[in-house]
C-alpha cells in the first residue's frame, strides 16, 4: 500500500482506487471498534459501512494537521456510536456477550471465545468512560498511542497514564469476576 | 511521579512490541527485569484483551459492503465528471430544472415519466425526479419518494436486462443502491416518539402530530415490506429469462435490493 498521505490526497481528488485502498486497510479495525463499543455484531457491520460512506461524503474537509486519516475515521465512528447509543438507551437490547459471539463453526472454540468476550464486555463496565475509550481505540482499533491522544484530545502522557489505569482496572474486574464464579 | 511516568512509557513500549510487532511477554520482560512484577500481569491482561477482540465482519457482508462502497465511489466520481449547475444552491437547481421542463412542455414531462433508459427522454425523467426530491420538504415525504424511485429503478433494471444491456443494468443498479441508502438514512431520521396507542381519547395538537407521524411510519413500513419481497422476486424472475451475459449484473441488483430494504426496514424499527 502506498503511504497514507498520498492515498488520502488522491482520494480527496475522488480517485476511486485510492479510496478503495483506504477502505480495505481500515474496514476491519473500524468494525472491531464499533462492535466492541455497541456490543452487537450485525449492527456493527452496517454502522461500519456507514462510517465509510460518511467519510466519502466529507473527505474533502479532511486536513493533514498532525492527525492521521485513521484517527479522523475513528472520530467519525465515535460520533456515530455516540448517536447510536443515545437512541438505544430507550430500547432494550440483547445481552452484549451473546450479540458479539463469533460465527466460528467449532463449538468449543465458539464457547471459549464467547467466554472471553463476555468477561471482557462485562469487566469494561467497571471502567470509566475515558478508560473504555482507550481500550477500544488501542486494542480494538489498533491505533498507536499518539493517534489515540489525537482522537481523545489529550496529551500522549495523559493517555499513557489512562491506558495503564485502564488495564489495571480491567485486570481487577476480571479477577473479581473469576472469584465470583468460583464462589 | 517520574517513576510513574517512566513505567507508563515502558508499559506502552511493551504493548507496542506485543500487539504490533508480535513479540512475546518474555521478550519484553527481558528488557525490563526490574519491572517484571508490575509489568507481567498487565501485559497478560492486555494480551487476553487483544485475543478476545479478534472479531471479523462476516465475509458475505464484507463482499456486499465492498460492492456497495465501490458503487457509491463510482457515483461520486460520475457526479464530479458531470457537474450539473454545480455553482448554484440545490433549491435553485430544482427551480431551473422545473422552469426548463415547463418551457419544454408538460407533454414532454408526462411522456418522459414512463421512458426507459434507452429512450432519449430518459434524462428528462431523471431531471424531473431530482427536482421532485429537491422540492420535497419533509424527511417522511422524501423517504416515500425514494421508495417510489427505487421501484422505478427495479422496473428499468428488468427491462434493460431483457434487452441484454449489461452496462445499463449496472448503472441503474448503482442508482438503485443510492436510492435505497438514502431511504434507509431518511427512515432512520423519521423514527422516534411514536406512541403506543395510535388514537387516544383526548389528544393535544402535539399528540396528533406524533400520531400522524406514527401512521406515516406504518404506511412507509408497509410499502417497504411489500417492495422487500416484490423487488427481489421480480429481479429473480427476470434472471431466469435474461441472457447469460446479463445474469451477473442482475445477481448484483438482487443483492443490492435485498440488502437495501433490509437496511431501510431495520432503520424503521
């Protein structure tokens, strides 16, 4: 893949191939971020597609000012997730872990995966909103720390501290859940 | 304070090595033997988190989404190549189109209404539709209009497939996809505040507005549910009769139609 800056510049000139390459490079990451945040695989698929259609509409407004294209995409995704969750608060939703179960055909693998994702989703409920956002961007979105800082509007130092506190809190929550299961 | 900052940097560096470069926890710990006790449990949690988050969209969805996105890209590129009154606002474009159409005569517009893409009057039909869209004020009315236009596109696809014109089937499928995408967006915008009881005994003006909106939503849902069955069925029937060369394009049209109505109906829920 060519360097992202030149691809974005070509995409801004409505170069189909350049935009298609950006789409392929980022689709799965955006999907994981959205799925983890909303807790529903199928809806995450539609929302991910919508993120890219919105990006297509507004790519001309994107400017290179120290922010990567991926960070810009995650901002669009973040805004869509916020809108979605706001709408959803009035409606009952399926249990998160169940909605996120993988499509693996191997039942044992599926059960293990389900256990992991259920624990993780449940544990992240004990985190602050900022801690959850760091986990989503860093682990689901696979953004480097500098870009997480850009998306969240914080310094890198602050995000590193937040990342540490998030992992510590997550570990505590996971251990606590494990302890409860044994009782 | 300095120690904390230093540890945060070490943790971040190890996460980068672990998650991006694919190194093991042991490799990271070897670099920082003094921090092992604190670092190890955090890296284990990080690795477990990463493992739980290995999720992929369904391959069939990804294929469909890729096709839809390519269609949207081509549509954008097409509009860029052929800017229509690009320098005037949308409402003014609509007024200009209406004036031109009026000058051309109502008969032309009426004749164009039933024209197919291989007819010289077809661009008049599309221009009239654009004017209608631009002059339709509410989201609900716009959604109804988009549904009607999607219906026209399906009829045109079937007609052009019968003619064996693959290129036209592809172009109209793109238009259908765009119409259905807009329809889903508008359907989503119209949702909210629908009352459970549609006709309360004593209602205020506000209640009445909500009731009217709920009834309109129900009407739109009925139309979409009908099209969601009828359109793919019509396209499938055309698939049996179409020449071999047109079949792949028709299959894409069926996929676009199924996915589009699914999206729009979901948006109304």
